[in-house]
């Protein structure tokens, strides 16, 4: 696995957000099932690029994270009912490309965090992790691609 190192500026997203516990990746698919048919409601959204935004939300005795299925928006003040706006801060990312159907995506994420990052000498930064779903993404296709973006120092 060889990542690209990229800098992303601050941007705004609008979408649906829920709290999940570690290992609940299948339930995150349900959130996408709710967001996908509503994605056109996001003002100024790029129909060809959506994001998964992950923010840590562990509490004493209750590990977890906030996950947002969303699209970028230039007008985050225009939030459709039931959705949330979030500002993703500027950061440097190690970007890994997942190849294959979404059902194996969690395996790529595990390799990134358990194998590549510890061996890389780089340190993860306390910032939102991103998933990027663009025109390369085709849910269950073997030819599908999407990106995992790990914030690094």
C-alpha cells in the first residue's frame, strides 16, 4: 500500500450524521442508504463526489465515533431538514485507494490503520478522517475505487 500525501483546504459538508460503535460498518451502509436519495437536497453539491467524514467520539466506557454521509457544499448555512452541516478543517492526508466492492472496504481501512500507519513512521493527527466516493465508485463492482484519507502530522 502506497499512499499519496495531499493537503486539503478547509471545506464544508452537509449530510446525515450518526454515532456508531467500533465494528458497526454495516450500519454505516444504512446511513448511506438514507442519504443517497436525499443527496440532491444539498445546495451546491457535486453529484459526482460524496464523503464519509469520521470524527472520534469516545466517551468513558463507551467507545464510538461520529460518521457523516455527506456532500460538499459552498452554502453550508442552507441545511435541509434532518441534515447537519460540518466544516472539515484543512489538513495533510495520507490517501489510500480501496479497489473492489464496498463490502471489503473495512478490510482496507483495517490494513491502513493496523499495518501501514504503524510501519510508516508517520503519526495520525487528531482530525476528521475522510472517505471519498467519486465517479470511480460503483457499490459492488470489482472495478470500484474509493479513497481513505488519514489525517497525518
